[in-house]
């Protein structure tokens, strides 16, 4: 047998209990297996489904890259999987329902093949993991949001024959220190800079599912991004957190300072961040929007409601005037900045007048797009303890009204794009009316679809220039003008 080689994931804190994974070769078959202590892990397949926000998608990538060290490769076919994982979201009832229905579907898979392991991670697992494991007998384990870096230990324990278990402990270590891992070879990377949320918006489950805020050190993030750019061809980063504007508070650092440093990295072309809380947008950050060369011209700034009384009940810590003051400052610092937002329709006891105030705000703010949701009551939150006079029908009607109102505003804004030329990084293609069309996002987050010069032209991850030829509220069509190639050249416009 060849000498075993240690494999270290280099992905952050690992639980010391798991004996080190070692790759060994079977001398007869030449097949590579992983040994953990005395247990062998032959080549297996993992199927993983993700619900929820970008944070969850990012966590899924992390889980999958850990599992590579246990000899798992990803499959898109649930039927052929040895390990089935869900990364769950608890933000609204609908997200929960979708997960429960998919979890139910896996019952018969387990019946057919009892060797299949099934695990549930993420935000539902954090708050309801123990109940899940008790209730769903075909479940092998559940893991909360703060233990994803120990996934290999959990999978090992399950294969070692442990009874179904649920882990939802918080990571008590002082620092939040990780290394970003990308597995798909794309020039776009998400970089988690802060975890948790210290706000207590009265409707929101996130503080319960993600815990207290903890930031990575600026030095570590800058080195991480430098490494991604130098060695993995990354050109665009999105800094991630539930409230990135709180970044660095625990270490005397700031998002503005971090962006200013990242702006200096050669080869990095575009910096985005999400999500922002309006209360924590500092003057320094507004200034950075005006000055940083690589910072996106788009900002997602969730407002939730256009009514001061609703904002108060939501415990959002700002007023409509404060919010609109920020919008004004941002537009002064960066006159063509593009804004988007989140809105909750029909919050607890919302009056018709309060609802109308949100429509007024849409008029004033002129968002490029919005995400809007009907309020959904979540266990544990403050708002869930209040009597609520609103019905789901009213919430639904208000949501539709908000969406229709915004669509008109959006259509007007989007029509003005016709005739303008943008530089976009092509990130995929689809078929429209039988024709292959490529698509990419502009610096300011608008998706543009366009035809290649000839159908077999592969433009994936190329920087191109497109002129917008037609635009509706929800889609933009363009004409390819120039192909720059896989790196953005100096002379390309950043717009
Ligand atoms: N951290 C982000 C939001 C994360 S949740 C922020 O503060 O902006 C994403 C969005 O889901 C929120 O902005 C809000 O609009 C919506 N949301 C959160 N809880 C909700 C609930 N209980 N019902 C309906 N929508 C909700
Ligand atoms: Fe939820 Fe508010 Fe935190 Fe956003 S800032 S994650 S809405 S508690
Ligand atoms: Fe959902 Fe958790 Fe994200 S509740 S929105 S997956 S932080």
C-alpha cells in the first residue's frame, strides 16, 4: 500500500475529534479511497439542494468542498446519490413548506435503499433540528449554520453507525476565520466577510438562525481575495453578510476601509456587497461609493416599508426621511448609482394609509428593481407575539399592488437604457425562440440577453460590450458590439 497522504481542507476551524482524512490507494485495483481512522470511504456521490439566500448557496459550496476530502463527488441525480443533503431556509413559511415537501419525497428513496444517508443543514436545522430528527425517522442527522465546517465529522459519525443526531451548537471561538473556497472555476466569487446579525427586526428569524455578528479581520479578507485573484482567476467578488455594513465593528475596522483596500488589488475588476442595513451606512461608505474605481454602481438597500409607524413596529431603527437622505447622499456621491430594495407587504396591523406610504416611497426612490414579499409570521420573533388584524387576502392584494406599481416605475427607468452600451461579464446562456442567447450582468446589476455573432460562438466568462436594443420592466435585450475576451482590458469601459 502506498504511503497515506494527509488531506487538509484549509477551510477554517475543524473539530479536532475527527481523525485526519488520508487518501490511500488500493494496490490491486488502483482505486483511491479515503481512510478516516480505521474506516474507509470509497468513492460516493452527494446530492445537495439549497434553499434561501446567497449565504446559504455559499455555505453549500463550502460543505461540498469539505466532502471532496471524504471522497464524495457531486451528482445532480438524487436517485443515484449515496448522501442526500438539504441546506434549508426559514425566512418565510413558503420556504419551509418547500423544504418539507422535498424532505417527504426522500422517504421512499430511503425505503428502497436503506444505505442512503440523509442530512438537513441550514436555518431550519439550526432552530428545529432536534424536532426534525425526532419526527422524520428516515433522517440520519441535522446540522446548524455554525457547524458546517465540521460536516465531515458528522458524516463520519453517521457512517460509523451512530443513531440519528442533531447538532446546532454555536461556534464559541473568538475569531471568525475562514478561507474562501471556490469549486466551479468561475471568475465570480462570493466572499463571506461577516456572519450573524445583531439587529432585532421584529419580523425576522435570521438572528435566531445565524447568531451574533462576527467579522473576519480585514487583513485576512484582503489576502483571501488577493489569492483568489492571483491563483484562481477571480475578477469579481461579492462581499457577503446579513448586514455587511456592520462589518469590522468588533475589530475597529469597517466596510468602507475594506473596500478601499480591495480596490487596490490588480486584476480584480468588480466589487459588490450584500446585504446592507440603512442604519449602518456611514458617510465614509457613501464617500467610497463615489471614489472606489471597482465598486459596483449598484446598491441593494432594503427599506421594508415606506411608513414611519410600520418601520417603528419593525424595529428598523430609521425613518423614511433618514432613508431618503441616504439615497440623496449616495446619488450625490455617485450620480448614476442604481438602487434596489426589499419590501414586506402587509406587516402586522398595517393600515391602508401605511400601505399607501410604501407606494409613495417607490415613487420617490425610483428603484431599478425590488424584491417584495407578503409578511409571514415566524416563531420566536417579536412580531409573532402580537395580535394581527390583517388577513392573508389583504396581504396578497397589497403585495400585488406594490409589484404592479413598481413594474410601471421600472419600465420607465429601463426604457431609458435603450441605445446605451454596457460592458458585461457573460455568465450563461439560454434558448429564446429557438435561438441561443448569452446573458450577463452590467456593472449596475441589469441582466442583458444578446445573440452571439454566430451560434457556435462560446462566450462563457468573456467580457463583452453590448448595446441595449429593447427593454421592458423585467428584461433587457442587447446587440453584441465587441468581444474583449476573458480578461477585461484597460481600455474597456467599466459601465
Ligand atoms: N439581512 C437582510 C435581509 C435578510 S432576509 C437585510 O436586513 O436586509 C431578506 C428579506 O426577506 C428581508 O429584507 C425582508 O424583506 C424579507 N423578510 C424577512 N423576514 C420576513 C418575514 N417574516 N416575512 C416576509 N418577509 C420577510
Ligand atoms: Fe433580519 Fe433585520 Fe438582521 Fe436583516 S437586519 S437579517 S432583516 S434582523
Ligand atoms: Fe433563509 Fe437563513 Fe438566508 S433563513 S434567507 S437561508 S440566512
